[in-house]
C-alpha cells in the first residue's frame, strides 16, 4: 500500500497555526466536540488499543483499560463536566483609585502546543495532556513514543479521524523527528519522559521563549514505619510497584525502614507477589514485560545490588523480569544510583524517621513520596519536612487518579502540572482585563 510521505514539522505547525488564527478552536462547542471525539475514539476502538499495548509492553487487557483507556475517559468526562465553570472569567476587586472600573481574568488558549509522550503509558500520557490542551482551545502537535510503536501507529491512524484534523498533527518517529519538531516555535511544550531529554526540550524551547511543562521521573521512596500492618503494606506496595512491570513514573522505587521491620516485611512481600501473580508470574496474564532489550539489560544488571528475597528470574527472549525484592541493599549500590523503572524493589534500612527524612532530603526531589504509618506526627513531619511532586499515605500511585489534584514534579522530577482544571491552567494564558467606562 502506498504510504503518504510524513508532513514536514514546519508544514504541520504552519497548518495548525493557520487553523488557530481562524478562531475556530475557541468556542466551547469546538472544545466539547474534540473531547467527545477523543472519547469516541477510545470507546469505539478499545480493541485496537488493547492489542497495541499488549504488543508494545505485554500489557494485560485489565491494565490497558484500568491505566490507559478508562483512565483517559475519566479525565475526559471530568473535563466535560466542569469545563464551563473552569473557563468562567473571574472577577477581581479593583483598588479605590480605580473606582467605577471592573477587572477580571479571562482564560485565553495559547495557540499551537506540542505534546511529547513516553512509552510506558503510551496512550494515556499522550491523550491526557491533549484533553487539557484541546479543552483549553489549542491546536496540538502530538508526538507519541517510538519505543511503543504499535500504540504510536494506532494513535496516528485514529486521532485525525476523531479530532478536527486541521487542528491536530500526529508526528511519529524518534530522536530525528523530535529534534526537527523542537526547532519550530510552539506556544507551549508539554514533555513527559526523562530528565536528560527534559533538558534538551527546555533548551530548544528557550530559543523561542516557549514555556514548558516537564513531567519527569526519579526515585520515589516509600517509608514504612514500625508497628504497621505489614500484610496490608506489602499488598499495596507490591500492587503499586509491579503494575506495568514497574515501568510507572510514580511507582515506589525503594523502601526505607528499620531493620526489624525490613525483616518482617520480607515474607509479607513474598506472599503479596504470589497473591497478585501466582507462584510463576511468567505465566500470569496480568504481569507485563520490559519494553525492550536495552532496558532489560539495564535492569538485570541491577539484580546484584542486594539479596534476592523473591523473584530474580529473567528471560531476555521474552523480556520477562520477575517481580523482584532485594534486601540488605547498600545505599551506594547501582540499584540506588538511578531511577529503577522496572520490577525491582530494594529495601534499604535506616534507624528510623529522622534518618529516613535525611536520606530523602539528601537526594533529588522525587516525583512521589509514600509512607505507611499509623502516626499522625510521622505524617505531619513527612509532609512538612520533605519536598516531592506528590505525597501518598497508605496507598502508592493512586493520587494521580484524582482529577482534582495537580499532577507534576518538583526540582529534578519536573516543573508544572496537569489533570483536571490544572490542565486548563497549564494550557491557557490567564489574561488580565480592566474596563473603565469613559463617562
Ligand atoms: P522515551 O524514551 O519514550 O522518551 C520520551 C520522548 O522523548 C519520546 O517521544 C522520544 O522520541 C523523545 N526523545 C527521546 N530522546 C530524545 C532526544 N535526544 N531529543 C529529543 N527527543 C527525544 O521515554 P523515557 O524518557 O524513557 O521515559 C521514561 C522516563 O519518563 C522515566 O524517567 C519516567 O519516570 C518518566 N516518566 C514520567 C512521567 C510523569 O508523568 N512525570 C510519566 C511517565 C514517565
């Protein structure tokens, strides 16, 4: 079959800018139609996404619905429910020297925005920012990840059929294509991925004075207090960690706990993994695979960083790496020197809360911090004495499913945030308006 040549980035941006200039992306009716289009794409073609996500990541249909399709539909529905209220101009009180004047803020779309997505939730992490960008009245250049090629192809095929094709361009490809895109002038760039590329994106954006949102990663710690219900802790820890075979930006990266709790947690984690994936996770339909050989090799090289409590099995041919827990892990070991982004959970011992807080604060600000504790004082101290993108007590990962919470990092884990009304803030300009009658 004849494949049309891909549209050059400059042409795509010029085409979208021309559409934006007509003003047609601004009315509420257009925005609602785009969100309904995105919704219909997901509800009419779920099998295309399920198959592609399975091909790219061995993702089970259960996870495909839960973390990609239904997740995005919830975000769309939440936005449809509230968009009119979020966009309402907000009156501002005027000072006495302007008596008789009125002032308000108005949300203006930015123009043409670029959304660059990673491979780990390749549909959700492209579409959820797009929900906000389109709801805010922008035209969107969407760049799916080349490391999830099946999902990228589905998005490239279906998006222009369900969203105004004059206001969207899907650019597939890897570093050369992204580099070419980044040479163009956008009105906002929204990048999700690692900090090294985040720096490339921000440098390119600086040339055009384009604002950026950087959704990055990092090592998200979990503090486990003594005297907590370790069966419950292990169950929640394992389900957050081993979701998508650990390839989740907000997955618990490592555990910090005292030596007694660390020992007691070991059998509980073994039972938790078995409850989730059975005695042989390689045969579990629910358990995913590592995205490619490069990441597989990177991860298996980390298995020597501690004593294997459970897991450790790996098969390069199928990119299977068992859900693995490592004990007696030295803070200076390789597994503690980079974001793991795979199904390996190291347990590092500290003397208690003070040392845990110092350990966290000695390192880059994480995307998420989690703690299991029964103590209000411990929760209060963690909340006030540490800095992280998000904070979860008693349940990892789930904060990002609350559409009314801003999702984003701080410091090394990123800048800016989105979801729900925070996406509208990100993809709009809040214009100050003053009106004073002449009379
Ligand atoms: P990736 O390799 O798919 O890269 C993301 C995008 O950057 C892709 O579209 C890719 O084409 C582009 N890219 C890669 N190299 C580039 C270069 N040199 N120049 C220009 N563009 C380039 O994804 P990844 O970075 O491997 O994703 C994993 C990372 O993303 C982890 O650190 C993870 O924590 C983070 N992450 C963060 C979030 C979040 O919401 N904060 C979500 C998921 C993943």
